[in-house]
C-alpha cells in the first residue's frame, strides 16, 4: 500500500500516502516484520499475549484487519480493548461482490463505538466508495487498476441524501426536493 483515499468524517476527501502494509503470514508462527503492519485479526487472537507484538501495538505499529468471516460481535470485549492499542482497523474485501465487509464496518461504528480509522482494503472499486463511506469507512485502498483521482470525484456525485448514515445526515427537505424534481 502506498496511496489511498482518506475521507475523515469532518473533512473533504483527499489522496494521501501511507507507510502501512497489509501483512498475511505464510506460517502461523511467522513474526510480523518491522514497520507499520495491518495484521489479520485471527493472527492477533492467537498471538496477542506475545510481548513484542503487544509492545509494537502500543507503539502504534500494529493495526488489525478483519476477514469477511470474522464476527466482530463475538469479540466485542477484545475490540473495545483494541481501541486503546490499535491506531486503525481494516476490513478486507476478498472480492468486490462480497458485502459482508459493509456489515462489519457498520457494526464497528454503531454497536462497538469504534471511533478510530476504518480502512477498506482488498478488492475495493470506485463504484463502492459512496456506500462504503456511508457505513463507516474513512480510508479506502483501491484495487491497483482503479483511478484514485476519479475515486475522489465519486464523493461529489450525490448532493441530496434521502437516508441518514454514519457519515451524512439526511439532506434537509430532501423529500420535498425529490417531490419537486418529479412534479
């Protein structure tokens, strides 16, 4: 990972560089390399008592990524504790058609009160950006073949919001505006 779209809740979207790297161990006993790494949540579960890994998390060098099959509600106590350790979390989309990551982000934000950054990683396409932002994502690592500049412009596509979301309140008088458009 080097470039991503950053769209914090109170700011305009922007392109930014990152030194975070997604890490997937080849062997369950492999150690996380030096530097800032986003590690699988399942790896964290089995290695969280490892003192050097814990020290790196406290130092802000370790974040976790949730797979589509990870049930964040089953681990709510650990995730609440993680708010003090992990500078960010990510949700991995194994394929763009897999929508489970949307639910994971919504659960993190709404039920688990996660206030830190939530990244969308994996098979993330430009056409998903607005919906991802609505459920709680604020960092987007697009698939390599996606145009990041075009991705920035996707957030300007809609000026009227008919529903409340994590990011946007419903546009005032949106129902009256919609009625006026169809009259």
